[in-house]
């Protein structure tokens, strides 16, 4: 198709939308890379009076989403409004109007991705979402294109910058998790309601997207087990280090035959592993693939410009497809998913870290060891910390390989005993190199 320009419409002009406009303002470079210019025709927002960056052409603003969706010169709609509704309706309507769609919205994809992707597929339209996982890190494109001939065996991600920042600060400052979350809110690293980040739901939505591309699972229905980082405290980091580990907020999907073990939550990682060094707001994705072996993707998982780079990469990609008359190209992983069962971490054997808060009196250790032994849980290391300023003692235990489900049964029993003063913390020890 011989074109002089491709029309773009934005739904949303907040953090990411503004970054997108800044990158699209590099007109000469974009034209050279796409083969024609990309021209923004309309930008839908909620509030026409809100203060905007200088890069925003105010004459293009509208509060009517349908001005964007029905604009005859707009070929590509960029959804950067966030949330599930009305974003679902906006994306569905954009596709119904025959527009190519780019979105950064992981929550939307995790909730409605199957329907939206299959509609786009049936109508030979592009629905692209590089920025929905790990912001500026091009891991979606790697799964869709670079690894299209390979078989991914496992994904280990640190894909929520807020929880990684919080755990890094607790480890480094010794402050409580609650204090660090409040500080992160002041600095703008955590939302007013931080639960999607600290309780793991944001990372779970991103893992659903990665699993869909890597393993062909349903993006909507293949949901991982989710555990919060909230019960952790600084003593856990001290003892994890003394045992040779670091604690990281992981998102894990591991394929074994026709099962995928998938979970999100804090876990101990061997300190020599590359993921142990991923700190602060940084994200990483460590893939193990059958033919190519291990791959590490590392970088900024959020932020205006990093995220905008991924959004504009998709806009450029779909524009090239439009020029070539090749939109709606097949996604590599669309074939096998239906027969794959997603299971939780309880079914596989690995070492675990336990922190028990018990009354400091004789015989407690023996009773705990007996209760663990009754569930075939053997102890690799045990340390008692009774130097805290209260009458309780904390016991840190590292187990040998044991089924997660057995650990949970034993801990439920132990926590019912009169010796125990607070719920026992259980963290898996995850070695990304384990086959
Ligand atoms: N921020 C990041 O670092 C980051 C990273 C990766 C992915 N993402 C994803 O990117 C998306 C956008 O995030 P953001 O941080 O840019 O959000 P944001 O700063 O809150 O911006 C949202 C924009 O959408 C507009 N909007 C909201 N509801 C609307 C409606 N009903 N009609 C028209 N416009 C509406 C808002 O208009 P007003 O300006 O008038 O309020 C605002 O311009 C989200 O899906 C998010 O998960 C963000």
C-alpha cells in the first residue's frame, strides 16, 4: 500500500500517553523507520481543562471516545486510559470499527484478553500489547517473534517494580514493610491502594499474558496462585542471606509435560543467581527455552518514557503491517493451550524457608521437629533467634526438598498448638536453574 501517513488516535493522555506523544514528535526518525509519517488526529481524555505537557496539541483533545473510534483518518487506536471498564468497551469498539489497537493495559488483557485477541485474529486486525508486561523491556516481542520456533520451558519474572522496591528497601534499611510502603507512596512508587502490587495481583495478570505467549494457555483462565509480600519482615532477609539466599518477588511459570506450575509471591533465590541482583524498581524476566537455553531481559518495568517506547514500538509494528497489507499476522502460541493444566506450587518438591514465632520455653523445638517429621519434612538448617525484645523466640528453618502441600499441612497443625504466637511464614526456595 502506498501511503504518505498513518493516522493515530490516543485514548488517554496521562503518564504513558504523554510519553507516546513525545516519542511520536521525533517525526523524521519515525518516518524513516516506518516508511511514512505517523500523524496523531485525536486524543480522548476525561478533563479538557487539566494541565498538559507542551507536547500535547490541545486542539486534538476531546472528551468523546467515539470521536477517536469513528475518525475516518485514524488507523491505529492507542488505549492508554487503564482500568477494565470502559477500556474493554473502547478496545472492542475500536476493533469493530476496523482499527488496529495498541494497549498497555495488563488488567484488561488478563480479564478479557481471550475474547479481544480472538476477535482481532478473526478480523485480521492487530491487537498489540508489548507495554502491558515489564514496561520498557521487550519480552512480549521476544516471545512472539524471536522464540517463535523454540519451546519455552520456564519463566521467572520480577515483573512488579513496586514490590521489588519495597522488598529491596526492607532488606537494606531494616525498616518494617508497612513503613516502606508508606514511604514508597510518598515517592510515587506505590499507589494510594497498594494491594494490586504488594498482594501480587498485578504480577499475576502479567504472568497470565506471558504464559499465553509462551505456552498457548488461555490468557483469561490460566490463573496463577498468588501470595502477598506483606507478612515479610527484615529478619527474613537477614536469615535468608545467612543461608545463602536473597528474597525476591517472583512470578514463576514452569512447564512439565501437559502441566504448568504457576505462582506469584516472595521466594528465596540462590544469591549467586542473576535474579538475586535485580533490585529496586527494576524488572527482569529470565526465560529458559529448550533450544536457545537461558535468556535474561532486564530494565525499567514502568515509567513514562520506558513504557512509551514499548507502546510506540507496537504502533510502528502495526503501521508497517498496514503498509505491507499484513495486519493480523498469526500469533505463534495460539495452538496448544486448551489441554494444559495450570497447577499451584504445592505439587512440586523444593526446599522451603519457615519462620515460626513461638513462646520461648523448653520443649518447643522438639515438638516442632516432631510435627514436621510426621509430614515427612526433614530439616536442613535451623536457627533460633531469641534476642528480640519480647518473650517470644523466632525459629528459622530451611527444609530439604518437600512438597509445598505437605509443608502447608504441617504448618496448619503447628500453628494450632499452644506454643505458637503468630502465623508461621512459609516461603518457597526457587532455583530457576532446576529442571
Ligand atoms: N505508568 C506506567 O509506568 C505504566 C507502565 C506500564 C503500563 N502502564 C499502563 O498504561 C495504562 C495507562 O497508565 P498511565 O499511568 O498513563 O495512566 P494515567 O496517568 O492515569 O492516565 C490515564 C489517562 O486516561 C484518561 N482517561 C481515563 N478515563 C478516561 C475516560 N473514561 N475517557 C477518556 N479518557 C480517560 C485520563 O484523562 P485525564 O488526563 O483527563 O484524567 C488520562 O489522560 C494503564 O493501563 C497502565 O496499567 C502504565
